[in-house]
C-alpha cells in the first residue's frame, strides 16, 4: 500500500472509491458500481492519489528555499517533469486516440467537451512543468517566484483535474453499460496501459498497481495482477514498484522530508547490459 514518504496521507472525499470484486459472469455488461470499468478506474484513482501527495508537497515547500533546502524543490520538480506530466499527458492522449474513438464506434459521447477539457488541463500542467524546469535549470537557487507559482497552481490544477475525472465518470458509464461488455472495456484499457511503451509503463504502472492495492478487494487485486502479462508482471513486482517507491515517491514527497534522501535505483537483475535496467 502506497503511503507518502514524508507524512501521513490526507484523505479526500473522492479518493474513497468503493472496492469491487469481479463477478463470475463472463459476458456481462458494465455495472454502475464499476464506474468506467475496474481497470480504467484503477488508472484514474492512481492519478488522484498522485495528486493528493503532490498537493501535500507543494504546500510543504519552503517559500524561499535556503542552500540546505534546495533539494526539496529540485527533487519534486524532477518527479513532476519526468513522471507525473508524461504519465497524465499520455493518459489523455490515449483517451483521445484509443478510448474515445472506441466508444464512438457504437454510440455518441461529448467528444468536443472532453477534448477541450484535456487541452485546458495540459495547458495548466505545462505552466507547472515550465516552473519546474526553471527550478531545475537554476538548481533551486533563487526560485522564490517559481515556488510561489507551484503553491498556487498545483492545488488549482488538482481541483480542475478532479472535476474532469468526475465528469468523465458521470458521463461515460451509461454509454459503456448500454453498448459494451466489461471484457471489451478491459481489452481497450489494456491498449491504453501498453500504448506508452516500456519506458512509460515503468513510470506509471507502479502507481496503478499500488493504488489498486489500496482501494480494491483482495480478490479483485489478485485478478488484476493476474491479468498482467507474466514478463511485465515480473518486472513490475521485482523492479518497477521497488524502483518507484525508492525513487519516484521519494522525489515527489521530498518537500515533506526533514533530511535529504538518497535515491537508490532498483535494477531488475545484475547484468550490466540489461535493457530495462539502463532505461
């Protein structure tokens, strides 16, 4: 179960999704309790959990970091640019290119509304990413203005993103229930998970697995893990998740910590030329 590295997780109302277990019926229509289907709910819940911890870190940032505090904002900035931004951007892109066209193949949905929402959210994230890149370029030195922007824009973005996720969850499920089976939905979401390739899977899949472990029943979690192809599951459990916990979560939560942590990358094996290890 994922917990913030620096402090206890503050719960929020829509972080508390209802745990679900997978029914036995093989060709079943999506039920209302499954929202967008359990796999896509796992992705969206992962984004919510990352945002919860992201806001904690933004609030904990020193307004004018001294020499001994610059690591707090540089580590967070690296996480936002290299992990969060690319993951959410790819998620939106996959929805636009894979998920929404798939829904449109059988029914109508508010395509223009969601596409415009995605554009606005990416624009808001880009402003935050630009501030993070400035912090990295300056190595955290003299970044009072950038920190002020993060403290203001990060919670504003979270509010907008949560509203967007909620809107999707209130609008799309009826179309899914009326036109698709859960198996069809799962296959399409699998394409989304694999669409970003190995590098993105390494960055985002651990967040999805950890969040699923948090909100789903043990039965559903085991079913979810069992549905992941064996080679990817091995890498996820032995390598992706430990590396995510030791590196990504530590960078994300750095502003909440008192002492500068050492990032310890976790390799999937001891072979120097192993492709996954050098990514």
